[in-house]
C-alpha cells in the first residue's frame, strides 16, 4: 500500500490540529508517537525493512512535521525501489526541514531520476549542488554522476564533464592507495563520461548495444583525463581511434585532448570530425577559435558563420565570431556579436570579458568598465563554486 501523502498545510493540517487537544490527549499522542518512533528505529537497525517502513509511515502520520522521520521513511522506500512513495516522503522532508535541506534535494533528485522525471530530477540535484554538497564520498559521487548524466542529456556536455570530473576526483581521493583502479572500475561513471565526451544526448540506460563498447572506451579515456593521467589517456585514445575513428564524436573528443597535449595537431582532428559529421557545430567552433592563434582569420570566419547558421543560439559561436571581427578591425560588428553572446548567456564571464575588450577598442570606456565589473563578479562566483 502506498504511503498516504499527508499535507502539512490546508485541510489535512486543519483537521489534524482541530482534533481533541486536551492535555491528556496530547500526552497520550506524544507517548504513542515516541513509542512508534523508537519501534521504527529498532526495526530499521535490525534491517526489518517492511516493518520499519510501516512504523515510520504511522509515526509521520501522527506527527507530520517530523522531518527526521520523513527522511528515514524516504531512504527506506528508495532502497526498496518504491520510488513514487519515496518521492512523497522526500517532498514532506523538504517541507518540514529548515536547516539541512541539501540532502533532501539530493534524494528527491535521485528519486525523480528513477521515475524518469528528468527535468525535475535535474532541478532538484542542482538545488543540492548549488551551495556545495557536504556528504560522504559515495553519496556525493551518486549526486554528481546523475547530475552529469542529466546535464549531458539536456545538451550541455562541457558542464556535464565538469560535474563528472568532480565525481572522479571524489572517488580518487577516497581511495588514495589505488585511485585509477577505483575510477576505472566505476562503469556507470565511465558510461556517463563517454556520453558527455562524445556529445551524445542520451542516458547510459538507453544506449543501444552497438554503441556501448565505444562509449565505455571513450569514458575510460575521459576519466583518465579527469584524474590527470594523460599518458594513460593517450593510450586509451589510440585504442579508441583504432576501432571507432569513423564514428561521430570520436575525432572531436581526441581534438579537445590534443589542444593541451599537441595543439598543432588538434585542427586536423576537428577537420576529420567534420568529414564524418558535417553538421558538427562544436568542431567548427574549435576551428574558429584556433584560427585566432594561427592568424587564419578568414578561415575562422567561415567556420564561425557556418556554426551560427547551424546553431544560432550557441553563445560561444558569437564569442568566436566577435573575437575574429575584432582581429580584423571590424569593431562595430565585433560588438554586435559579443552583445548577442552576452544576451544568450548573461552568466558567462568569458562573454563579458570579450565584450569589454571590444568596447575598449571602440573607446567606449564607460561600457567597458561596466563589462569589466560584471566579468569580475561572475568570475568570483565561478571560482568560489569550483573551490567547493
């Protein structure tokens, strides 16, 4: 039987509060609740899970504002894979707990994930992560991996890789005697890494059988990058390319790796990606940005304009095109593109920094000062988040 969803406000609360409230009834209710809570705790400690669930459900009905009881009920239901009931329990927990709400958002997010309510799951997990998650390493790992999966699913692979890198480092720190072995043994993490690095919009559970080996291999390479073992990552990439060089996303992923290891070779990888995936926007962006280093501005402009045609709402494309216009002395056009990038992503420090440079070039000092202040504010927020 599902645990009833008792409201803590509205008609249910009024009816509860309007019951007999004589001193003797209050004392009896308190004694009854305390006995139920103790029995529930004992049942949970004895791993009598169905009985513990039943008793916690009774106790929370008797005392709907008992946040601890809702927490234990929710976690027991989650472990029993009774996710709809767990969702109700964690919703009650968040409604009653006033101090430490982040674990509740984490568990609600994980529960919504199991229910395939992916937008709600991501929103809850982000609420947990926003102030920084303070939890044991395994719990933090679960939150970060599922958050990374969902961010990749919703089309933000770079941010997904940041979350998954944090998860990999959590695992590595928890096992200092053999960090690489423990990271590479986490298949769920590897699959999430592979999906994000290959810029796929799917979940590990939805991978078709023909892609699983490729994704796992890509995930191994990306996980090694995350824990700074780039020599081992290079070996994984060579194996990946031997088998899957003609698959979409593989050459792009390798090109990103080459940007740090062998930057002069990266453009070749991005061009090979375009031969395989002609509509690959990210490869065009990388080639446009790379032209800023090589001075091949006209080639870069062509790639940037193609990328904008394919994905006009991508703010990074407008940053790249704006920078190219600036190098070509077309300051007004640069400002237009960079203002568009800020409009599309007002929270990006890089967009504001680039726009500041363009305003300075145009001698629009007041506007440049405004963009510098916004850049510094956003950069400070970003640095603080990365330190958590």
